[in-house]
């Protein structure tokens, strides 16, 4: 299994695609684009917070989809899943999205407290 779908060995040396997983690369691209847009919205923190929340939700959706796909493949094809670094990337992305949201929220609170002091 890779980002394009589930592959199987066909007759001879050919590999054939068994199932296409188009949603995983689409969510992955959105998870690249949304934080890049959010970086440049540093003056508009409310929009930045909304993008960080959207990124966190998409990361959670990606974790759920990858876990569901791994479970269904292991169940249907009696496959053995070997944990490698790529397996934990969606979890790392979710953790970093949460940290980004918390950091933006903390910065917004700090700015509000400075404005109150003025």
C-alpha cells in the first residue's frame, strides 16, 4: 500500500493496483497548503486560528482514514502490518497541528492582554 492505493502482485512480475485511495493524497495536499497559507496570515489571527483548526480536523480525519485502511487491509488480505516511520506520520502531523493551534491561540491572548494595557 502506498499513497495511490493498494497494489498486488499480478501474473509474472507485474504489479496491479487493487484499490485506489484517492482521498489520502487529497487530504495530504490540503495539509500542506493550509499551514502554508496560515503562515502568511500572521496579521489576521482569527483566520489563522480557523485554518489551524481546519488543519487539525483534517489531520484527525487522515489518521482515522489511514487506521481504517490499515485495519481493513489487514483483515481482508491477512496482511501483517510492520510499523515504520511513515506509519506514524499522520499522528505526528496531528500533534503538530494541535501545537500550532495552541501557539496561535496563546499569541492571540498575549496580543489582547497588551491591547488592554494600552
